[in-house]
C-alpha cells in the first residue's frame, strides 16, 4: 500500500514544465481544477483528459507514475461514483428490486468520477515537477496579495511545504514499522478487507507517536534558529519570471474560458 503513495514526491528530470516558475504552475493547476467544475460537457471533460496527457508528456512524466496517484483514493472515488449512480431522476436504465439506476444518475456518476480522477492526477503533476522549497516560495509570492486582508500567507505556505515534505518521510517510517511487525509474524496481505484493516492498528499508533516526535523536533529546531516567519527573509534563489512562463498563464486562461463557454 505504501508503495502506491506518490503524492508529494518530486520526480527529478529535465523538462519544459520542471523549468517553469512555480507561480505559473500553481496558476494552471488552479485553472484546471476550476475548469473541471465549470463545465458539464463531456466533450470538455474529454478535452481536459487529452490536455492532462499532453501536459504529462511535456513534463516527461511516465503515465504509470501519474496513474499510481489514484490507488490510495480509489475507494473514495468508487464510493462517490456509486452514491451518484443511485441518485437522480429520469428514465430507468437498470432496476434490481427496489433499487433503480436512472439516466441522470449514470450521467452524474460519470461526470463526478471523471472530475475526481482528472483532479487528482493533474494536482499530482504540481508536486512531481516542483521542489517543496520552490513550491513554498511560489505560494508565498503568488498569494502575497492576501496579506492585505491580514491572511498569514508566509505561515500557510510554510505549513503546506512541511506537510508535503513529511509525506515521503512518514511513508518510509510506515515501511520500517511494517517490516518490524512482519518480522514478528504480523500478516498485512492475506485475509478479508476488515481483517487487513485491523492488522494496521499496531502500525497506526507507532506512526502517530513518530509523527508527534518529528513535529516536536522540527519546532525546537525552528525555535533554536529564531525563525519568525517569512517577513523580511531573503531567498537563496529568488523567483524570476521567464518569457516561457507566459505560456502556462495563457493555457490556464484558455482552460477557464473554454469551461465557461461549454
């Protein structure tokens, strides 16, 4: 299971997308997510799927790597699709006893399922192509206008950066704990779904304790270095736009405009 967790990991290759400014990548990611929920057109959803494939090719991301981001949330996607499948009005497509699947339910299930799949896959390309420090700087600079409304942008960007950094660290910690439990005879692979979920109880508690200890160590390290936030801090690598970054902004605007039209 832990091998399927790829969100938050950086895929280190040289590509056009990797070289772009993190603010531009944040913009096109938000534009893609907004566009998905603006339109109910199946043609638009299909076009967004094609755009995801082309964007992944530009980033030199392997398709199995992007698809693997769906594995940890496949149960959530399945439940969402089933809930929408049995909800709606119109002509009955399939009836089994008191349960009836109607035409609008089928359309809604396809739309919701497609949106969730594309949303998760495209969001993962942001972390695959952006280093955590660069992503933090991009969020801090890109949303700096929120400081006018007393929003602690620097602190929120730092929190997001730490959370993304902790995902692969906690993944390795879980692997270590699971290996230790397997050496003591614990079986995580065989048995029914309920049995396998119960088998993770001896893993969750040590994971929680380890996460708390790491958080305390990080807090003490930041306090020892007198860290007080992003105000007035300089950057080793300041963000500077390049002329190629305008391409991502134009694509993002085009996605939103197409979503509104369709």
